């Protein structure tokens, strides 16, 4: 199986902000579980998406 250099997580931030430390730990566990029998990616990239409101009036 081919190894990956990077894996990307799309993260949607809710209005209350959330918890970054908890997110990082959950991602580490998910990556370790998914790649348990393979070479893990060299890096993990978070793409943060925030809900926003644009006032047009």
C-alpha cells in the first residue's frame, strides 16, 4: 500500500469556539487507528472553516 506524506482534516468551527486540544488528541487517535498497519503520514493539516454572517444593509 502507498504511504501518504500529508493528511487533511476539514474542521468546522461552531459558534462557541470548541476545544482545540481535544481535537488534536482525537485526530492523533484517529490517524493511529486508521494507519495501524501502515506508515503514518508525515504531517496532518487542519483546514478551519468558520460560519460567518455578512450584513448587506
